C-alpha cells in the first residue's frame, strides 16, 4: 500500500504530459495553412454533399436556371421566374455569361465544382497575402472557416466577392494593376459590391493608368453579354435587371445589416438610400482627410478591410454568410494593428460565437439563434462595434509603413 500514492502520482504526471502533447500537436496543426486548407476542403465537400443529396442546393439551381434561360433568350427578371423559384434573380447578364461553365455541367458535378472553386480561390488568396501576414495566414483561415462553411453550404456568390476583393488587393500590392482592375470590374459588373474597391486605386502608383484599365475592362464586361443578346437588345436586359433590383428592394424582408438594426430601423429603413449615401460620404471624407497616408501599407490595407465591411453592413439584403466578405476584411485590419485591447478580443470572440457558431443548427438550436440574432440583432451589433473600431484605427493611426511587403 505504501507504493500506491507514487503510482497514482506517476499516472497523473503521465496524463498531464499526454494532455500537454495533444495541445501542442493541436496548436502545431492549426499553425500550418496547408492543414487548415485541407480541413476546410473536406468541410466544403461535406457541406455540398449534404445539400446536393437532399436536393436543397437552391441557390446553385437558381444560378443554373437563370444562366440557361439567358442562353435560351429567356429573361429571368420576371414575376413568373420569381414565382417558379421562390426568389429573385438579382445578378447581371454578365454573371450569366461567366457562370455558363458551371451551369452546363451535370448538376451534381457543377455544384461541387462551384463550391470547391470558390473555397479554394478564397483560401489561396489568404495564402498569397503580402509578407506582413506570413505568420498569420493559418489564423486568418481558421477564423473564417465557420462562416466560409455557411457560404459553401448555401452555394453563395459571397465567397466569389470575398476572394475577388482579396486577390485585387494582392495584385495591386504587386503593382499588377491590369489584372487587379480586371477582377474589380468583374465583381462590379456582376454584383455591384466590387465597385467600392475602385477607391483603392487612389492609394497606388500609376493611378490614371489603373483608372484607364477600369474603363476598358468595364466596357468589356458590360458588352460581354452581347455575344448572345446582340448589341440592340443588350440594354433592354440591363434595364430589366435594374427593375428587378428595385422590386427586390421593395419586397425585402429583415436582414442582418445596419439598415434593419433595431431600434434605428424605424428611421433607417424608410431612408435606406440616404443612410447608405451618408455612410459612404463619411468614409469618403475621412479617406481624403488622411490623404497623406494613402501610400502607407497599413492604411491602404485597413481601407480595403473597411470597404469590405461597408458593402455588407450597408447592404440592403445581406445575410449572415454574406459577412464572410466583411470578416475577411476585418482580418486584414486585425493583423495590421499594433496591439489588441481587451475590448478588441471580446469582439473577436463574440463574432466567432454569434456569426460563426450560432447560425449552424448542429451547434445551436434554431430557436435560440432566431431570437438572439433574428430578434435582438446581437450579431449585427457585434459587427457594428468591430466596424467602428476598424474605421477609427485606420483614421487615427499615425504609423507609417511606406514600402509594400
């Protein structure tokens, strides 16, 4: 009996050592971007499979049907299309041209190809961020993984917008304005969100050259659907698209953005366009006020993050998974800040809880999520505070890092 305590003590030490080893291995796993990438790749396949096998890949079916309609000369910007699909098709004719390779694949193969392409392009963009982010790429990928999973589960276009923003930023940092502007205009002519990134051109050398590229690429993409419609009918299609956008706004439900944020929604909602314009005017004023910092690496990186937040927070029809755009921008800001306060860290983890975990019904009962986020709008309040911090840090900082990394 006199040896029992020693045995138990040794067992305790052994268990503690095993626990420490497991924690160390877990940290080492998450420290490698390659590991996080492949984990997310598996999650993407699983999420796509769940929806495809249950016949619930409605967004992908919507994209396919609208694209095939376009190539058959049939407009999807009609009441009959809305009644048949239970949703508005709010993407431009340019989208129908570019989505054709996915629309004409067998549905099962096309759905997987769409999700895996978007997931891979986003994660590869993170892997190719400037050298400043070298030690943080795995952490950025891990932070976004839950909301990326929500987007691939719904076959959304939001991932496309997110990776286009990031790749355009990466290419501008490498002085490859031709290809950066191509991506910006691709996004701007399919879903207007991407047009906001044109403001970044002011922060980079050869500004007028890049704006010239923007005009050229804009004309190219706008005229691209004419390969099917012909030039005379092309602008009729665009007119129908704009009309559809207006109808979509008028019939809008409740969405997680600042327009619908209670109790301010009673003033914001009837004046939606004014709120959007005032928000844009304030950001523009602050941007030009800090003109002396336009060539500062940290500033233009943070401006990218602020723009990615604006297009979602002030959108008229954002959904929770749309915030993959905003949160990717938030990560750009987070890793250019000198320090993180306790308040910063609270918001960081609150975002993971309210936007990452709670919307997933296998982690949180739907009734709880609907009340916390759908009624109280806690997820939006969290992001509003995060966004205010992003804007304040971008404007208030005086640190300079003149040379792009």
